[in-house]
C-alpha cells in the first residue's frame, strides 16, 4: 500500500501499570502541519489531518518480572499528521515523539528531577540527550472487518534504531476530526534497551524488568484548513 503514517507506539521500558493523564491543559489547536512522505496518490486528491497535541497521549506501563513495584506514565507527541485519498484510504503521514516529555503518573513527583524520570532519560533507557526524538513511519494500513478497524505496519525509530512493528488500531472519522486508538506490546530490547533484561543478564527474577512493555495510544487529528 502507500507510504503512510499513523501514530507511534513507544516502548517505555521501566516498571509500570496503566497510564493516566492530566487534561487540564488540553486545547483544541492542532499541531502545526508537517510534510507528508511521498504519496502514490496525486497530491490534489489527498485530505490532510494534523495531530491535536494537547489531546493526544502515548501511555506506557512496565513491570518487574515478578510483577511488583510497577510504574506508569505517558509521553507526548511533538508533531504528526495523517492523510486520506479520494477513496477514503490512508495515504500518508508522519509522527514524532518528544522524548523529553517522558513522565510518570503513579508518583507524586513527576518533575524532571524525579529519579525514575531521570533514569528513563539516561543511557540505560532512551538516552534522551543523544536521541531527543522518536519517529514512526507507517508503511501499510489494511482495513479490518469493520470500516474503523485497521492492521497497521510501520517503522518505529528510537535511539537511532529502526524496527518494523505491527498492531491493530481503530480509526474513527467524525466530521473534521479523527480519533485513533491502539493497544500493543513492544519488546524494548529490539531498540537496544537491555537494562535488567533477563534475555541479556543472569540476574535473579526479583531484579529483572519485563522486556515486553504494553503501550496504548489515544490520538486526535483535525482536518487541515
């Protein structure tokens, strides 16, 4: 299918449970439009949608192998857009994550001075100073059993490592808005994040963190004017 983007699913790989978010600062302004990848459809037939950043979240959770002392949080997108062709098929797009926005929601202290947040940003995990951005490029979107269901394939880049991922998603169009949701699990070790991984280190189970990290997306797009 066409070169496409939808949304990123980012593996934060420390300990955690389901994310929540503070919507008190939510606004309706969409993200600034950014360039779409090359499309196979004529540009004039494509309708673009910009990501509404304040109302879009990538939630993460992680656990120790033994299931104790979990943490949860989210990361914010930096920019993104989505396009549909004249037939209503996904036709292109791009998505970026601001890795500096990694935060936790299960701890009272969610500042950047929080020890856990600082650790997520250091070389054990996302090495944010060297790699402040994550990206996702959709390469295939196949419609599922309903008009709103899709099987998504794309390229996720973190820490300058790009890997293909697959996941089911729900994309609902309502007038000038699109709401996209997805849940998936990502193996953090594929992006070189091996801190306390049982697949790399011979540690007792109490000291190990799960390699597979659940991620959920809640994203809103608004039609470009």
